[in-house]
C-alpha cells in the first residue's frame, strides 16, 4: 500500500460511506458466525479503525501489518498491533483464534494460499475468517496497479484458494452491487482514454448527501444479504472455517 493511501484511509475511515458500509457488513457477519468473546486478529489493519469497533464488540483484538505507519496508527488508538508478514507463521498459539478478519488484503499478496494456510493454523475449531476481495479481473485497472494488487477475484477463485489452504466455505457472496454500473463506466473510459495521471489510488469524493445515500443503499443490500446471496458486486465476501 502507498503511504499516501494509508494517510487517506486515516482521514476517511470514520465517515466515508465505503469504509463505514464495509465495517457494518463485517460486524454483522462476525455477530452471526463467530460472536464475541474471543481472540480476534485483523491482518492488514490500515488506520486500525475497524479494530476499534471489534474491541467495542467484546473481542480481545490484535492487528498485524507490514506497514510501520499502520502499526503506529493502531498504537495511537491504544490498540495492540505488530509488524508481521501474514504469509509467515502467525505469532499466536495454534487453534486459538475466535475470528480472523482480512479486508481487501490477500489481493496484495503474491501467494494468498500461504496466508490462508497460516490462518487455518491459528483459527480455533469454532472460529471463522471474514475475507473481502475486489471482484472481476476484467475491472483490473490503474487503481489496482497503484495499490499493488496482483489480481481481482471471482467467487470460484476465492473458493479454490480457500480449499487449497484447507479451509471450508460457510458463506460466499458478492457485495456492493449498487455501484457496479458506475465502476464499469469509469473503467471503460480509463481503458479508452489511458493517462498517467490516474496512477494514484484515491477514493472519489462525494457530497455529504451522496455519502448518506450510498450508506443507505449499503444498508438495504446488507438486509438482502441476510436473506440471500447477491449475485454481482464490486467485492467478493467469504466466511471461511476449518
């Protein structure tokens, strides 16, 4: 991740609709599949805003990240975090974790199966891992390159990697369908009119009323997800277990 992108996360994760909506989605999945108490580790913590929410839910939390700035952001919030390569053995006892959270992380890693294998070792028998990844390789573009993505995902690819790591699927669905048409239009324009000025990863700014509207759309979609899978969307969401 670019240092500039981490700084942007720190500015936006409290209120920007995408971050808030994803956090609310993950909270609902944790409550359903592996509720607190217990030990929760988030890999790739960004600004550590999500860890703060997970602690408020009653988990004993810890964050792992390869960026010193992310660890420092967690420590400023009074949250435990450490520098750690997720593909290496995790510094926790085997079979000890109630929950693992990997939000838009494994697309940054050349060998995601190695990371998921370490998750399996650390996860307790009743635990779950929540994974989100960007969807559709045909949407791969400047944004992905700027963020250092190796790939975008389909549900079948995430299932395949989870299976190779020895994990089973509890839930697999898309998320963020309501902005998919806009993303398709933007990516099409970028491919038709490429430009070097697009090599920075910045979240598009929206007016306050638009931010509220998008949060409302996400809430409706989250209600739907509690009842049925969503067949398309800009993210793939998986709930995995041993």
